[in-house]
């Protein structure tokens, strides 16, 4: 199954109540929230305060390619967490994924 729940609830990073990422431990969430906050400020975002870190009520979703089995990974090769399957499908499009198929497998399908 390409959409798999993470083994334990994550620490969610919220900016003005919107989910922007998460970490599998509190320290990772703090590190990631600082990076996200800097990026937001550099892009000119105006927020009422810094990111808030809270423990998730449910499990995040990881995506693996149905073709080659590779995990959807972000910067540094860390698996990308999504708040749910719908979010994973939407956000994956930005990285070239179509559903549960990675960009490499999509390119291979288009080769003659």
C-alpha cells in the first residue's frame, strides 16, 4: 500500500493554525519549524507569531511509489510527512508525483 501511516503520532508544526510540517520527535519539529519560519519570513509572509508545535491526535501519512517503492523524500532525503492522504496527493504534485507514482517512474512510463 503506497500510503502508510507513520509508526507513532508526530509533533505538528502550525503557523496560524495551518499545518506546515511535522517532526517525528520534538527536537526535529523545533529544528524544522525554525527553518520553515525563516523561509516564510524571507518570502515576505506576515504572521501574528512564530510556529506552534503540538502533538498530533492521529498519524501522519508517508507515501511510497507504487512503481519502484521509493519514499517521497524532501530536503536531506528525509521522508515527507503529510497530514493525510488528500494532503499527500495535493502536495506531491508540487514535487512531480502523480498520485502514488514518483517522477522517475512517470518518466519511465513515457519513454518509448
